[in-house]
């Protein structure tokens, strides 16, 4: 399926390699986290790439603006480095809510419509 999903051959190959590099999910929540991990790895690899769409920058999603409870940021006062720590239970709940049936516009996808 993935080979045909991506129109970009490099994208499909990167996805397959990344998907094989982390444990396959066993539960619904594991699947949400697995897909999120793959998505953010791809965004990290593609950030600031020449192919990046300036209207949709490749960020680690969700941003703190989208879900302030999903991530905790800490500043190392000596190095000035900001470290993100994901709150995985909150993150999974946020993703499930964003992609819940009530939040997805169906655009009249009923058969025969």
C-alpha cells in the first residue's frame, strides 16, 4: 500500500525504512503514537528542505500553540538549549480528538450522494 500511497519514490522508501526502525504498534494508542513518530521524523528530515512549502513549514507537530499540554519545554540555562519532552498520554488524546469523527469534515461522502 505505501509504495502506491506516496507519489515520491524517495518518500516511500524513507517511510518504509523509518517504519521498520521502530516497533510495530500493538494497540490503537500505540498505532497513533507510531504514526505520529513517523510523521515528526519525516518533518524533522524535511525541515528547511528546498521542497518545503513556506505556507506549511515542517515543524514538530503539534506545536505548543496547538496543544500546550502535549509538550513541556525546558531551558538549560548554561547552554541555552531548549529541550522538548512530549507528554505522550496528552499527545495521544489530542491526536485522537483532532482526528475524531466529529472533527473531520465529511463533505457528503455518503454513497450515492
